[in-house]
C-alpha cells in the first residue's frame, strides 16, 4: 500500500509512513485535533520550500509531502489535484478554516485509518519516532550549490553572517575557551524542552544534562541511543580502517557503506538521496585526511555519517549540526561579549554556525559576526577540534566535578546537542 507523488517522478511512500507523518503533523501544528478525523490545509503553491515556510504553511499537506521525499523534490509543489486523484483511495478532499476564509484541505479516509490500526504496535511506534526525527532535524533541500538548509519559521535576522571559515588552530590554543564553555554550561540550569514545552525539571551540571539527553523524543533516552550509535560505529569500523589503509572496498563493503549511510540519515531524520559508494568513500577519505577529497559533500546528514565512521579513531569527528554549533557558538559568543571583544578571536575563526530549524530557543541572538559553517568541511573539522578540546578538559577535572569516570566525545556531543535546542 503506497501513496504516489506525480510531481516527484511518481515516487512512492508506504501508506503507513504517510499516516505516521500525518499524525506527527497534526500533533505538532494542529493540537489538540484528532488526527483520525481532522483535515489539514493542502497549502499548495509552486514556490520553494523556504517560501512556503515563510508564509506559515509548515502545517499543510504540501509541506508534509515535500518532507517525505528526497531533497531534490522538496522545492517542488506536491499536494496538487493530480496528487489527490492519484491517492483518492486514502485521501479525500475537505475544507479547512484558514486565517480569514475556508481553504482547500484533505482528510484521511477511514480505509487509511483502518490500515494504520492493523499495523503492529511496535512498528507504529518506530514509524512515529522516525517522523519525529524528521520534524526535529535540520530541514534541507537541493540548491544550486548542493544541499542547503532552510529554517522552519522566520529567520529573524538574528545570525550575522561573517567571513568564510578558516582552518582550525592547534588544540592547545583552545584549552582556555573550552574550560570557559564547560564552566558556563556547568553553572547554567538546563530546562529540557520538546515541541517548545518543558518536559522535565531543570538539570544542573554536565552529568545531569547527559542523563536527560533524548532523540528524537523524550521516550528515547541516552541508553537506547547508545545502543543505536554503537551499532553504527561498529559497522563503520572496518570500512573506515580500509580507507585509512588505502585499501579498495569489496563489493560487499560498498553495499554496506551505502546501506549504513542511509540508516544514519534515517536515524538523524534528514532528507537524503541514496548515495553512491564512491560518494561515501570520498566522505570517509575526507574525514581520515582532514581535508576535503573528491568534492565530498557535507550536510546535516553527512556530518552524522562522519561522526559515526570516525568514532574510536585518533581524531574522531563530531556531529556538527545546527544544535551542536548553536550550543558552542552561543556560549563562546557570550564569553567573548563579557570580555568586551568586538570580533571573533583568531583562534576561534574556524568555527561556523549552522542554520537550523526555528525551534526551542533557536535562533539565538549573537553579538559577533561568526562564519557560516553550513556545508563546510573546514567548519566540520574546526568544530570537532573544539569539542575534542572540551572532552580533554572535562577528563582533566576531578572525578567529583566531572561526575563520571571519563567522558567520551559522543557524550560531550550529546550534552551540547541538548544545550543547543
């Protein structure tokens, strides 16, 4: 059972995946409506996804459809009359109350609801979790210069774009800044939020913050995610070792590299087009050599692949997405402002912000002009260097202060990820 998308080369999506997206969209954008009977506005217009979001149409069927498709189709209108005719077995036309008038909408047919109810409970939970990852992730589209990120909601003009990212400095030059970030986070109570609402009492200290980590929703905490990421890391290990040793991958390894990358994309909730094995290889080679190789791509999806592939290596990479970058740069920005600095210090110019969704406490107002690090390998390397400096400084603290025997890079990254929401 599939839904067909005529404006995406007749791509199809399983019915149960579409219903899961429908449920998440209703809960996020139209609470407390009942997803079984509520109509969503179609909100279709032949404009880019960025413009749809600027018009406040993120809760409509058109944006929902775009986010279910590969990034190359996300700037194409989807919820058209041909789409409705192609999927009339599962969707029916309806009217919705808009801001000033009735607008065209759609509602699930009883057959679609019944099909969902027949799915195993565990399968339904997995589909909901996967769609929550999509809605919580950085939203990306295929642009003129490769993959681009778009903001959900107003961009607000809060981030001042500065010069291009420069190379990262030696780790030793970052020790003082890393200590300052550790202390700032340590002394700042963290209020866990999900869908802009508080979900737990304030957490104080790094250890408590780590215990409160979750992705993509509060029911999937640090233990469950540790199992998932450990499996990714284990499977990537022989692939990355072969790259480091300059050994050619076997056919089986090529297939594993592709399927594993897709699995990481899905876990991270980012849009993707199934990559070629050569593309995955170029990404891992770039991570191994700390320089971009063979025009390797970098995005909110590939940074997650790089982080999993390099875990356990001498210089592992981190997930340098909008959340982690927001945490690091906003903390450093406040520290620099308190020092009376008017520009980014030379040793920090390798760090670049990553635009993401307008959610939680983002976007945050920054005083200094930080570089735009989205899609930049230099920013990926610099961000990882800085987070490794944080880990190093954390593990030099007394056991009582650090709250555990030692900190891994993934654990530091998870605290920053939550701090950057």
